[in-house]
């Protein structure tokens, strides 16, 4: 579980030499274990590179469109990609998206971002699972240790790098991850998996799907895993082991050809060891219902409602002025979303929608960590509209905006414009200008880190501020996507992001009695980032596919004229300047498979207050050997982080920085 407050962020050195390398991945899919599948799922296993470009995605426009015709920096991770990667959890599967930075902080803690700002309080990436938003208003980030799902039942993961606020709203600033799970009708029968090894000590899961009637299908699942401690640089255990248990169900009904009904839910619990402390726990449950109705081929609508509950229990250490304790947070979220897509004219498509979200948050403070008021109810109202015009046969203009009203800052506006030029068959240029905001979280506004010092000494070390405003982004993007023959596809995007009102920590009045404390959150930072993202897929022959990518990111934040920041504008970035990935998937004789993933991550610069530090650059490899003697039985051996006994991916240098160990595990999957 993420530490709720920790300071240690990245300074940025001057640019290093840019590696521009065309790279590749993903393997030709194999037969599915499920006995019944729809056409799209079944054929996914034999798609060529050319056919993969025709996969329909929904995250960019909230309507189905071919990947090859999507004017955005988007990558798609298919279910087969996940299986061939050897990933054991959802966060590990996200390493397949080369436009993300994924850093493992400890055995149970991860940092994931797009286009920078991957700090402990990383808060500019929106994540959805079947339309349910999973970020927490506690700090506008994601508890990645609580987000998981049976990987066999994930249909695809769409990863957008760049703002998505026009459709998805606040916090979709630097990217959107949209996870779509399979319909219950595609997961019929019994599926069981089990395995274990070194770092991933043990895991087991079972899922059963059936049919209540000819047009009503269901599935239910349960799973559990245990992960061993990471280590310190000395090789000693970091005492941060992780256990998670999860279960859930899904029911899909088709009462008529125009209507689809879905009801699904999950319940989960995590237990995580913290060095020198009691375990941290996170319990949760959710329930979602969705009705989709097709008026015609050119008009459809959907209505979705969900409830989500989380209960966090986080032991907190002494801050030197107050004793240790336990911080508890209970959050209930109720969400209603409606959207409608229709064709207004032969050359004009419109999608619009309305939304409402209510959150009820109750905090039980620890001696060193409190939120005031301890009980808070918030309302979020939203509406959006996006209009896509066909200006010429091969030229499209998309304009839209989202309007939201929240209880902290009132109305927020997130417009965008996007131009798409299909200048040749299977080749496209696109450009976009977008505005996005990151609205205040409870940490920004309501945080108190109390002390027990006697008056007139400061009553707290860090405070939120009622004056904290939304962080703002204006993004400029240019991209190119092309199908270069039947065996090669590529995508290139360049971007320039202009940020204002970024979070800062402002010292209190100088001198006795405050000594510069408490630090107060303010909006005294601004700056820009720019970079490029390159990805490609190449299939030299049917049994071998390669995919990979290269990212370059430059970050330049500074203090506003007249502003103050305790960390000298270093606290909001902790990102590598360059990343390089390559995935190879090869089918071998006798139903064997060999999958290799390579990644190089540039030096990561962070800080501890105003003091700079680094995580050294590293090169790592994962590998999987699989054997599928029949369509319903699979064996696999997976090696992770094979090039080092252990290495750090995050954190400030020191003897207690956790490092990721080499791991090997075996897996058996049986389906019938």
C-alpha cells in the first residue's frame, strides 16, 4: 500500500544522448482454454499485425473505433499479450505498455505514470476497470496493491498517454488506463490455476462460468497470492511481504438484440508487512450495473451505476514529535454515468454524457497523521460533449469539452481539439490541443501532520490549505501511426506540456517560534515537459512477433516569480529521462513457447526534501517458457528480473531502500 505522505522526488539533469531505436513485441496467440467464445475473442489468437491494427478501442472517443484510425497516443495490451508475458498481477501486465513508467517500490508498492510526475503521491493518471474509476480522492492517486483481477479474464487494456479530461474528467491529466474484462458468455466452464516460486511464493485461483438461460451467462471467481519480502542493498529482508485474497462475479444478459445488461462485483483484502510495525491492510468491495441499448447502427446509449467501498488501516511511524499510531480511512463512493452516441449527419458524430458522483469519507486520525474535518461528503457533477466532423474524405476534426463542478474549486473546464488526416491507406497524421486539470485531494486541502510540542511551538509539520487550487495543463501533441506493409506497424507521438499551479510546499513564517513550520501546500510551481514516444510491432514470420518502444522525457519545473517551495521544485517529479523496451514471443515446435522481455530504464532522479538523490539506470530481462500439450492444459516457468540478484527501481538512496529480487515461479492452468 502506498505511503500516504513521503517526500523524496526528482531533480532533472540536462538531457543525455537520445536513443532512437525502432523496437517491437507480442506473440501470435494460441488457442483459448474457454470452450465458448465470441468471434472477436476467438480470432484474436490468430490476428496478423495488420489485423491487430483493426482492433476496436473505446477509450479515446467513448465509441468503438479501429486502432489504426485512432488519433491519440494509445497502446493496447491484449489478453494474449498478458498470458505470454508471464505477468502474475495486473501491475506487472502494465509493463507491456511502453508509454508507461512502471517502477516497483517494494514487494507491495508500485509507482505508475505516463509522461512524468511518478512521485509517491502520483496523481495525474486516471485508471478505470470496466468503467469504474479506481483512484482514491485521498490523494488523487491509485492504491495499486488493491487493483487486481484474474488475468485470464481481462479482454484488453487500453493505455493512453496524454490528457483525456474532455471525456474522462479531472485527474486524466497525463494519461488514462482503461481495463476491460471479458463477457461472462466468453468464460464458460471451469478454470483453475496454481503455482509458486521464490519472490512470488504461492498463488491459486478458480473461476467457473455457466448459463442461467440461453441469453443469461454468469461467472464467479476466487484467487489468493502471497509475495515474499523484497531486500535491502545488503541482501537482508526488507520485511514488506504481501498477501491478497479476492473474489467476485459477473452476470451478462441479452434480453433482446438491442439491449445488454451487466451486473458485476468484487470483494478483496490485502495484508502488507511494514518494517518495524504492524501490518497495513486495505479491504474493499464494489458493485456495478450497466445497461446498454442500441437504437440503430448509428445510435446507442448506456447507463451505468456503481458503489465502491474501501477501508484503509495504515500504521504510522513517530515523526520525532508525536508517537506512532494507526491512520484509518473509510470511503464510500456512489457513481452514476449516462452517455449517448449518435450520428447527427452523414459527416458528423456526437457523443455526450452526464455524470454524478457522491463520496462519503470518514477518517480516524493517528497521532502523526490527520485529515480535518475527519468526516467529509463531496458531490461531483459533470457533463461532456464531443463532436467529430468529417471535413473531407480523409480529414476529420474533433471538438469537445467536459464541465465539472466539485466542492473544492467549483466549475472546471477541460476542452480539446483534435485533427486527423488519413493521408494514405493505413497511414495517419494527427494533432491535438487539450486542457486538463488535477483537482485538489483531501491531502492537498485537509492534511495535518500534528506534533505534541507545547505552545507556542508549531502544532503540525505539514498542513493542507483551503487555498489550494486545481493544477492545470495545456498539452500540445503531434502523432503519426502507420501500417508499413503486412508485417510492420509503428506509432510516433511528440508532445509539449505546459503546467501551471503545480503543488508546492511553502514554509511557515521565518524565525521563532515556528522555525519555518508548518509547511503548507500551495500552487507555487509551474513549468513544462516535452518528449516523444515511439512504438512498433514487427512479425518477421507467423511464429515470431516483436514489439517494443522508446520514450524520451524532459521535465523543467520551477518556482513561480514571488513563490516559495521548500523542495526547490524537486518534489513533484521522479522520472527517468529515457526508457527502452523490447518483447519477443516465439512459437516453438511441440506446442512450446519462448517469450523474452527486455527493458532499460535511465537514471531516475529524486530527492528527500531539498536533497537530490538517484536510482541508477538498469537493464533487466524477464522470460517465460510455456508448454500447451492440449487446448485446456498449460504449464509455464517464468523468470523475472533475471539479470541481477536485486536492484532498486525507486526511492531515495540509503541502506533501507527496498530492492527488487530476481524471481522464478511455475504455473499450471487447467480449463474445461
